């Protein structure tokens, strides 16, 4: 990085990076969990899972909302010396940093099926949907502001997945044509 430039990662991409693996691990755990009768029975397990799915999606979507809004509002313009991280690199870093947590969550969701069938998997899938919804909300804000929102890579933490964690002091903003991801963190077409 030349002359004081920083490595920057897209905030929406960091949020969205966990959505697919969390969703798919949840779907697989719920699918396998339905095959196990469990202590409560399948019907109760699936109904409890549906409630947990909705609650998890809502909690994940709206968690830390005020901090996101405050940081987006105060985003400074990125310098021409800042280095923008590719979408694929951001996703790879997030998944590497969280692979053991994902595996542990999958095993826990699968194990909970012996008590409440499918509920743990549906909870996990709901968290994945919540991450997609949060990234979508960030994308709508980026389109409204006509600026993409970035965070310094060194502030993301060890797992590269805390875009509004304690070390994050500010966001940076660029024009909507910067980087290789569309607003909301999806692949640019």
C-alpha cells in the first residue's frame, strides 16, 4: 500500500459472506433433523423451528442497526491511495476465519434434533436469512446515498467478520462503480 493507503473491504460483502454457509448448514441440519423423531416429536420440532427461524432472522437483521447507521452517516471519502479488497478475497477471509464456528453450529443444530427435531437447523437457517436481509438493507442504503461503504481490513478482527466491532472507528465511502461487487455485496453483473 502506497503512501498511507489502507486495505478496505466492503461492509455489505463482509455481512453477506456468512449468509450462504449459515443458510446451507441450517437447511442440511434441519433436513437431517426431520428424519430423527426426537423427544418432542417432529410436529412440535418443526413448529418450534419455524418460530426460531423467524426470531433469528429478525434478531440478526436488526442487531447493531444503530451502529451501522451511525457509521454509514459519518463515512469519509476513501483516499486514492486506499486499496480496495476484491469480493472473493473478503468472502474467503470470512469463511476461513469462521469455518470452525460454522462446523460447531452445524453439529449443535444436528445434535439438538435428538431433542427437538429440525429446530436447531431452522434457527441456523434463519440466521443466514437475517444476514442476507441485513446485506440487502445496506445495499438499499448504498443506492440511496450513491456510495459504496468500506471498512478497513485491519479493523475487521481475527475472523475478518466484525464490520461494526469495537475496533471499527469509521467507514469509508467510494463511488458506486468502485470494486467488483454491486450495492448489497452481490456479484456485479
